C-alpha cells in the first residue's frame, strides 16, 4: 500500500515536472535595405513589447517564446517583413488547425525586445501585454487592449490608445494624444505644441506639464495636474463627476475660467467675476494692449475645482 | 418599484452589476426619489472615499525581512526529499480555501452592513442636483480583453481572431453609455448646439460604418467617443470638438 502511494506521488511529480513551460529565445538583426529604416510596425497580441531607440541603423530583435510543450512552441510564429521603402513589419501569431491540441491563450507567450534606430517611427499594437517605448525621436502610435503603456524619453507625434491598461508618459516632447476607456493616466515632464488626454473611467495625474495647448478630460475620475501657463497657450481641464485640482506656474497673464460644485481659485478669488453662464472668471496679471493671455479653463459639473498658483 | 426594492440593489447598481432593464429601473427610481438618491450619493461617496485612501509604503526593513525568510525557506526546501516537495505543492491549497472563505464572509458582512445602514437613513427631501450615476455596465465589457474570452475561443488561435471584435464591442459599449449621458445633458444646450451635436454624430457614425474593420474602425470609434465625451464632460458642444 505504502509503495503504491509513493509510486502515485512519484507519477504526480513527474507530471508536474512535465508541466514546466518550454522557453525558446532567439536574436535577429535586420540591416536596412536600400533606404534607412523609417518605420517599424509591430503587432504582438501574445505578450510584451519593448522598443528602445539607439544610435545604430539596424533593428535588433530579441524574442522569447513560452509554451507548455514543444508542440505549443512550434505553433508560435514571429514574422518579419522588411520592405524596400524603409518600413519593417513584425507580427506574431499562433498557428491553428485541427491537427493541434487545444491550447489556451494564457498558456503561451511571446515577448519582444526591439532596438531600433532612434529616428524610426513606431506603430505598435499589443493586447494584454506591456507596451513600452524608450528613447525614440519620431514618435509613434501605441495601442493596447488591457496592457499597460509606458513611454519615456520620446519626442515627435505620439498617439496612445488603450481600453483598460494604465498609461504612463514621462519626458515626452511633441504633439501627444492619449486616450483610455477604463484606466489611469500618468503624465510627467511633458512639453510641446499640444497634449490632449482623455480617460472615461479613471484618473489623470500630471506634473511638469508645459505644452502650449493642453486638454485633459475624465468622465468620472479625478484630475490633478501641475502645469505651466504658456504665453498664448491654453489649459482646459474637465471632469464630469471628479474633482479638478490644478497647481499652476505662471509667467505671463492668465485668464481663468472655472465652474464646479465648489470653486477655489486661491489668490485669484479676489478678482473673480461671476459670468451669466455660471462660469467664474478672473484675470491674473496685466495684459498688454493687443496681447492674448493664456487661458486656463477648469470645470467639473459634479465635483470641486481648485487652483493653486505656485512659484 | 419601491424604495425597499431599490435599496438592496444600490451597491450592485453603483458597481455596474445591474445590466439592461434592471439598471434602468433603479436609475428611473433614483430620478424620482430624493431619499434613495441621497442614499446612493452617500454610498458612492463612501466608495470613492475608500478608493482615495492613500497607499502606505511598507518600511524597507520589511522587504529585507521577507527576503531573508524566502532565502531560509528555499534552503529548507532544497533539503527536503523530492516526494515531500511534490506533496507540498498541493498542501497550500487548504489555507487558500480557508482564506477565500474568510473573504467571502467579510464581503457578505459588508453588504449586509451597507444595506442596513442605508435603511436607517432618514427619509428627507433633497433638492441638491443629482450627479449622473454613470452606469458602469460597460466597464466589464471594456475590460473584457484583460480577462474574459468568448466561450468558444478555448484555443489561442480562435481567441486571437476574436480580439478585434472584443475591442469593437468595448468601444461600442462606451459610446452607448456616453450617448446616454449626452442625451441627459442636451436639455441644457441651445437648439443650435443640439443641431450641431446631432449633425456631428451623423458624420461620426458614418465614418465608423465606412471604416474598414480593424484599426481603422477602432480609430473611428475613438473619434466618436472623444467627441461625445467632450460634449458630456464639458457640457458644451462648442468645446467638444475643440482642436487647438
């Protein structure tokens, strides 16, 4: 009896050992063809994608595939199509067919680490994996379903979209458009011509925001932002039910418009005038004739609005 | 529906767990009943307050202690015979089940406390403006790609093929929710602005219908969501499509 139990346990142990996933790693370098690599399109619905800019001209790709067994590993495909016009397309998928045993999506994974020329534009799509872009100079478009998006030290035109992955943009310079449906958005050290960011369910937190035109919007989340009012710029921060808190650096005259359940405009409260449309308006700083002051417009229909001037 | 029927459902309603008619019935009652509205507002504030509690960072010494214990456990584990290690893989399930039971009991107690607390609220008239209770029914749908897959997609290849449809569903549900909020807000807009909003929606809907399935269509959905959200959040059609 005892022997039978031990044999059973050993068989179980062997089964567990067999359940250890199989991992395959590979590296590949793509040299530019006729033209330098201008654009890199990546689609990896099976795992993480990390894109890092560097000073070289080629693209270096590290792939890590993971599956429960060799058959699963064989189904995982990474395809690379370099085009003569300077675009490179990298896609991952899993082969299907009746000859294969069923394999749950959660049991397989492909992670990509890509080093690309800094001046290549990136167009990347992930699903539940983490999408990360670092040190690039030509911006890009990043989409995920539930995966996080992280961008650091990137310039150019940047667009990020996610359904439910939190988004973090740090040291991004250029024209930025970020949208999330049910996720939080974090912004740190942003500058450039335009920043438009919206979340539907989630909060927005920003600091060191210096873009000329800024629009931040959340339907039911709180927005806290530390920003600089740029000459002739515009800062529009709005939430439907969340609180809006803005810490503002000001070096030029500012027109402030605010509306909320409770509004506190700090030092500007002394100059506040109630408008007919229920907005409070205040002018801070002397506007020279013919000059256009920066506009700061803060609103929350069912939340509080607070503005603090900082030195 | 009476207050006694609505109160027990408020938590589920605020958490977005009432779908379709069940949610709209509660919403309809909230529009008419100041007392229940008060309770709902209170409950939503409580929930928001709990969410807003600051995260406490553990002291760094804690991590050092954890690492030391992990190291000791690994050494002890390595000294065990193989069969004991195999057996140990199954053993932790028991405490997990016990912990799950405790969690379930705590959740039941919390729900009981909330509903009974709501029952004790005084029935007073409340003239404060009611924030729109944003039905989060679509939250689950919008998060679907993170966790759920269609029942038929039990293989990775089929599941991948369903990705685009799931994303489109998430966008469609969000757009539907925002349009419902916009319908409530439009009463405050002038006739001109209502017409401008309607015309823009026709244009955006047409763009979605004409876009090729996949990323192009998702872009069109996002444009519609951004516009309607702008109209709802800023309560001002003129600002909804603002492009500096």
